[in-house]
C-alpha cells in the first residue's frame, strides 16, 4: 500500500486542481492520500468526489501556518471533520491574517521596485488564496530576480523583508483547533526549519505537550538516515510518524507524489491511529 499524507492543490499554492491532483495520485500508484492545502479546506469536497470515482482513500487534511516564538512552523492536521465549527472559525481567521500579511508583503516589495504587485497577485491567484509563491513569480516577471528560488533567497525566505509571520497564531492554538476538529496534529517537515538539535528537541517537546500527535519524518526526497533519526526523536517524545511528498506541481523532482522512501522500520506510523488503515499495512 502506498500512502502520501502531504500535498497541495490549486486551492492553495499547488498547480493542479483537486481533480487533476487525485488523477495524478492514482497514476503514481497511491492508495491513500491526504490533501493538505495551506490554511484552507476548500479543495476537500472536490478531492473526495474524485477520490471516490478513482477508488482512492482520501484523508481530510490541512496545513496550518503557525508560530513558535519567532519561528514560522507548519502543522498538518489529518483526519479532521471539515465541517467542525472550530476548524471553520480558524480557517476564516487564517484567511483574514493572510490578507493583512499579503498587503504588508506587497507594500514592502513595492518599495523595492515591484509594481502594482498586490493586484497582480490577486489576478495570478485567480480567486484562490495568495501566498509567497505568487509574489515570488511576480518578482521574476519584474526582472528583480532570475528565479523563484532566488526570490525566496533574497526577499521572501526566512528572515527576509517579505517574510511576515507575526500574524500567525501560536503553535499551541493551532494544535487545539485540529484536535477540536477530531484530527491528529502533525509537525510538518521538521528538518526545514534549520534548527539546532537542541532547538528541534524543544520544539518537539512543546508540540507534544500541547497535544501534537505525530512528526513528519519523511518530507519528499531527503538525505538518507534522516527519517530514521527523526523517527527515533518521535518515539522518544511519544509521537507517531507521518510521511508525505509536499507535492506542489509536476516537474519538481524532490516533491513528486508518492516518491519517497519506505517508512523507517523504527517508526510507529500515524495510520496506526486509524484502525481501518492500520489493517491495510503501510507505505512500502
Ligand atoms: P506562504 O504560505 O505564503 O507562507 O508561502 C509558503 C510557501 O512557499 C511554502 O509552502 C512553499 O510552497 C513555498 N516556498 C517556501 N520556501 C520556498 C523556496 N525557497 N523556494 C520555493 N518555494 C518556497
Ligand atoms: Mn506551499
Ligand atoms: Mn510547509
Ligand atoms: Mn506543504
């Protein structure tokens, strides 16, 4: 059985519609997927219909933006009730926070020479949610940088002028929302925050104490040994382990649907928390 529990559709910053995403997941040989768009559950109903017709199991998901101290941290919620009032309220608050933040990012980028960038981001997003990837693309269009990667490196990445994260709710609050909606909170891509080992342990401890359920020990293609190392840290904290590609668009070799190693043998998979999935085996 192949399982991928982290991916994005065009309802956030992914390129494929929920339907096209599910079709690609089917082609990739996946059996179980979770759609985890940033701060929205808008794509879930469409993904569910598509998954039903393709014979795939869909787990309801979301990837919340949150804050741990001054650090921006992503928390995936899995298996949640998308109609939950707590979830709906939190999503509405995230959307409002996003608008505020995008206006701030836009005005900062305009000072650097970008033109009318907020309206152009609105147009580019075509009615769906705006995020930093949209601004990155427009900076390339304006000739301010050569690529999306360098847009993040120079202007939008951690610690740069367009990295605004103080509007996101504290990690603890987001974990509470996910639990109130009946879901499992998963600390997303822990290696991507570039924390020292001591800091990462502190983050994992706080996450666990606040009711977090799992650590994402596999996030797409990653250095060998990392998954096993992270699974050991998860075990130590009493967390389960999750895996996903963090797929956004075709062509990204590090983040292709279902393309990642098998769960390390020391991991306690997050799907062991769902009896109907545990019975099916694991990601091989
Ligand atoms: P936002 O949700 O607006 O905070 O935007 C964050 C998103 O930007 C992430 O989910 C990634 O999809 C993307 N991203 C972050 N860092 C980079 C990077 N260095 N290069 C390309 N995309 C990135
Ligand atoms: Mn993204
Ligand atoms: Mn993320
Ligand atoms: Mn993601």
